C-alpha cells in the first residue's frame, strides 16, 4: 500500500531555520524528522500516534542501495 505524501510549510526567519537544521543534524535527523518529533511531543494522543507511525514508515534519506 503506497502512502500519499504532502507538503507542509511554516514561515520562520532564516536564523530559526538554520538553528533548527543544526540541531537536527546534531541529533542525526533530517529537519522534517525533527519537526515530526516535536509534533509528537504536543500531548495529543492521536497526533503522537500518527507522528510515530510516520517516523517508523519514513524512508531514510540517501540512496537505497547504500543502506
């Protein structure tokens, strides 16, 4: 079963985006993975379950044959 992936945009300053990218890199995550983890930490049970499912099913970045 294929998943439909959609885009979600947020408006932030360059400084905030660059810091978020640095933090994600320190944690070994992509910026998208960091944002999804933060969404999971809101306290909403359904959002947390959906975010965990997304992170579990998300393909890792890079070429598939390098894994």
